[in-house]
C-alpha cells in the first residue's frame, strides 16, 4: 500500500508540477521550449516505466495482494499520464511552431528593418526625384511657353513664306512674260539690225556713188576751166585775128561761127555742169537724209537695247 500511496502522492505532486510548468511554458513562450522538450522526454520515460509497472502489477496481482481499487487508481493515473503525455507532445509541437514563428518573426522584423532602411533611402530618393520632377515641370512649363512662342513665330514665318511664294509666282510669271517679250524684241532687233545692215550697204553704195559723182564733177569743172581758158584764148586769138586781118571777114565769120559753136558747147557744158551740181546737191541731201535716218535707227536701236537691259536689270 505505501508504494501505491507513494506513487499516488508522487503522481499527484508531479501532476500538479506539470500543470504549473505547462502554464509557465505557455507564458514564457519560446524561451521555455528546450525545457519543455527535456521535461517531455522525462515524462515519456516515467510513463513507460509506470506502464511496465502497472502491467507487471496487473499480471502479478495475486502475488502482491493489490486490491482492485488500487489497481484501478493506478490504471487511471496511467491513463492520465498518457493523456498528459499526448497533451505535452501536442504542446511541444505548439512550442516548436511558436519557436519557428518567433524565428520567422525575428527574420520578418529584421527584414522590416531592412525594408524600413530601404524605405528611408527610397523616401530620400523620392524627395530628390520629386525635386527633379518639380524642376523638370518648371522647365517643361518654360519650354511649353517657349514652344508657344516658337509656334507663333513659325506661323509668322509660314505666312511670310506664303507671301514670298506668291511673290515668287508673280515674279516667275513676269519673268516668263519678260522672256516672251524679250524674244519678240530680239526678233524685232534682228529685223532692225538686218534693215540697218541693208541701209548701211545702200548708204555705202550711195556714198561711193556720191564720191564718183564728186570726182566726175571735179573733172567736169576742170574741163570747164580748160574750155573757158581755150575760149578765152580763142577770143583773144579772134580779136588778134580781127585786129590783124580786118579784111578777113569771112574768116572772122567762120571763126565767129566756131566761137558761137564753142560758146554753145560751153553753154551746154555749163548746163551739164549745173545739172551735175544740182544732182550732186540732191545726192548730198539724200546722203544727209540717209545719215540722219541711220542715226535715228542707231538711236532707236540703242534705246531698244537700253530698254531691254533696263527690264533685265529690273527683273534680276
């Protein structure tokens, strides 16, 4: 009986101790995990020993004279110990899970601290980026305003370009008209140049003819002088003959007839000379008119070239 009573007291005291330790384990958390593992192993060994003892007591009940009440109490205590063992095993699992959770929480805390440190760096970086964004926003606004001014300036340049294109088209049309008019003037100029060359050729011919007429006139004048000198000689000779031979009337008449003939011839030569002089004057007048016309044509040609040159200078 005392051993059974001793076992009961020990079991009760041990059971009470287990309850206190279980509560302390729950309060202490992961710090008592290793102690609970050691205590659980001790309990397992005690439960196994008590199980063997109870089996031995049950098997040898007749020899030990153990009452059925004590045996029942021991079996109940063994059942309680097994239940407590299962609870301790379950609690040990909780402790292991709690320890693992604590490790994970510590890692999470460390990770959170790292993340907080990174977050602080990111916040600082964010502030720097925000400052840069503010600067870029201000720069963007300035560029936007400048872009607006450039757009307005571009519109002004476009309008000016349109005006220049329109003026270029007008100048191009004027240039085409000037080219067409220049061709017409060139054809007219070519015709005038050809006409001037023809008139110049005619003028040269008339000038040559005039020179020939002048030479002939001079020859006729010299011939007239010679005839007049001969006439004077004949007249003097006739006077001398009349003075020397007053009786030679017939000869005088013959000489008079000759003289009349010479006089008539002289008059005819004089008439011819006058005709040549008149013709020479007419040719001289014609030549002067031709020169005047030629000068007018030359002036018109120079004016035409100056007009063409003026239009070309204005165009370019």
